[in-house]
């Protein structure tokens, strides 16, 4: 009974459970009994005329790396109505064209099998792959979309867009109808709008309708205000042995208190042992200066923590495997003075369970847990795949031992609510949803993971002074979401930018209720985000 009540509450909150199909006025339709042109749809792209009818469905083959093919119908919006789009589809294949890459960015590159909807102000839709469905940006559901036809229903209300599959809600989609439209024309379009990627899909039917909104929207719990962004320009790199030094990317932001921020940034390509550098700010992130001696260094620090005595401990991102003993790694550690003006270096010894691979990476999080003990999040490549863990040190970072295993995933982000209660998000893979876990014993054991609808890389969590949990994440896009119940539910989704880059992000609370958000696409930028609770 609890499951049914919870589902009904979710449906009611999104307005999906408040009306029936008899209340829908269908405005445009396509049925796979004849070509779309014969039913009033306009072909878009050079490949559209090649579409063919196969067993009651329209087959659209995109086999070109330079052209696309889809069909579009226009409609008239009604501000008092929500929009319903329903399509019955089977996707055969999607892959990169001859010049395509390995990363899939539908919001930028389009989709070879996709459903796109615009209300004249915003546009979004559904991307279909054989092994998953997704929005054009950040909501992803693994499923088999190839073996048989499924009926997909999109419901757009305001800036929300839910997705159901065969009548089962799969994506709640709060804030998912986000992208400013490319044309003031309201339309629905199906097929391929991607010149770069190629694919093959079968469309049995597509229809769009309007339904009067019969329930009041959920009252907002937060007021989110975004400032204008500003650039964090590259700094002049000190002499380095590296041949390729790039502008700053992949920020890892740390609040030292006392008006001091430190940020670790990548200064090389996306590779193992690439160089990193450390920047500091004393004006809440408006300007940044390089920390002397720590630019373009393989063993520059990434995890950084203010110690109880006022000094600052920093641990290198990369460690070196100690080949004489399995499960042992050597890292470089730094002890800064309270203003991060001077530091001393020392080696740290890390012991983890056997079977890890050639490298172990300290992630972003470290915590003082009392009695002189510190927890740090790490991940590495085990023989069975990547693995994320918590390590503990009782001697100021000189030695680290295994505290717990978070899961078989990389790039963990951990937030600490109390001495006992913790929560973590873990990356699964590129353009896949995050996994979420909780601990109620100080991080010693963790719950089985649940899968979110949001993903895909490098989440960063902050437990704000007002009790709100903020989470930044990226690729595709640089994104932000919030929770008012310690991660049980997420909302107030914002796309900071849909532009393409590394799309790594970082956040920290620089004053009560104000976040500093840093992201690297298409270049390193920052902005303030003010978060006010309304209840």
C-alpha cells in the first residue's frame, strides 16, 4: 500500500494523476499507414524523402554523417493547458558517423532517433537508443528500447516534462523542459535531427494534444536567483616539463573558512597523471591567484581540508602504486599555513583492499570527524572495474587505511549531515544516471544504491547552512539541483549552460544562502546562486 500511495503522491504533484485521456484534445496525429507528407507533416532534412513504410511503421534511416531527416507538424499553444505527446517507437540502432566521437551530446548535436517538442518558448524531447531513453540533456533511463515497440508519453507543464513508458512513469522531469526555443513556431518533430550521428528507427504513431490543467501546481519550496557569470582566466603557467598545458578545466572547489577559497584545476588533457594546479581566492571567488610552486604538477593537491589547529592539509589527486605490496599506494601531501602562503611536502602511504589497479585517485571530499581523525573519498580501477571508497587517517594524512567501500563506481561525492548520517552520489558512466547511497553509522556501511533520473559525471554536494542540499553535475550541460529533505527527493533543476566542454562543475557556500558555482564549458566561469527557503 505504501508504494501505491507514494506513486499517487508523485503523480498528483506533477499533475499527471489529475486527468484522464478523455480530457485530451488531440491536435496533430501520425499513423504508420501512409507517409507523413500525406497526413500533413512537413519533411525536414535531405533524408526525410527516403523514409519508407514497413509493417505498419515508418522507418527513418539516418546513414549520413552530414544530413538528417525528420517530419514536423505545427500546433497552437494554449497557456491554460498542458501538452501531451505520445509516440509508439522501436529503435534499431544508433552510432557515431565516420567522423563522430564517443560522447553523445543530443542538446548540441541532435539525435538520430528522437522526438522533439516546442511550445514556442521552450523545446525539449525524448532521445531513444537501443539500451536507454533520455531527454536531450540530463535525464536517463536504462531500458531495452530495441526488442519491441513501446509507447512513450511526454507531458509538458510549465518547465516540467515527465516521461512515461507503456503507462509507467519513468522520468518525473522537474525542470526538464528547459531549452529556449530556436524558433517561435510551436511544433512536434520526430525522426533524425542529427547530422553527425547515424541511426535507424521505426515510428508506428505520433500525436500531440492539449489537456486543461485541473490541479494547482506544487508550491515552490525554494527561490533560486542566479547572478551573471564571470570568467576565471588562465594564469601564466610556471616552467613545466609538460609539453601540453591547457587553460583551466575540471574545477574542484574547497572552502577553508576565514574568507579563503582554494581550487584545484586540471591544466592538461583528460589523462592519467595529467597536470593540475591550485588557485586561491579571498574575495568569494571573484578573482583567483595561482599558488606559487603548485602549477602544472602531476602531484598537485586536489582534496583540501582546514584542520582543527588552523593549518591546511592537501592530498595529491594522483598516487603511485607501490609494486612490492598489493593494495599500497604512495601519494604526495601538503601542509599549508593558515593563509595557504607556505607549505611543506611529505609522502603519504595509502593501504586499500587488494586487487586495485595501477592508480588510485583522491576525489574532492575530506572531513574532520573528531579525535584527530579524517575521512577522504577516493576511487580507482580495480580488476573487476572501478571502485569508490572512504579512507581514514589518524596521523594528519601521513597514512591512510580503508574505512568503507562506497560501490563499484568512480567519482564519488559525499556529504556529511551529522556524526552518523552521510549521503553520497556516484557516477555510473557517461550519460548514465547517478547512483545514490546513505550511511547511518558514520560511513562504515552504506545502503544498496538507488538510481536517480539525473546524471552523468562528477557530482558535487554541499549541505548548506539553511538545510538545503545542493548538487552540481555535468556532461551533457553544466547543471544544478536541490533537495530540501537530505537527498530523498530532488528539484529546482537549473541548466547553467548547455554548451559543450568538459562540463565539470564545483560548488561551495561562500556566505549563508549563497553558492559559488564554477564550471568549465566552454571556458572556466563562475557565478553566484542565492538559495532562499520559502517554507
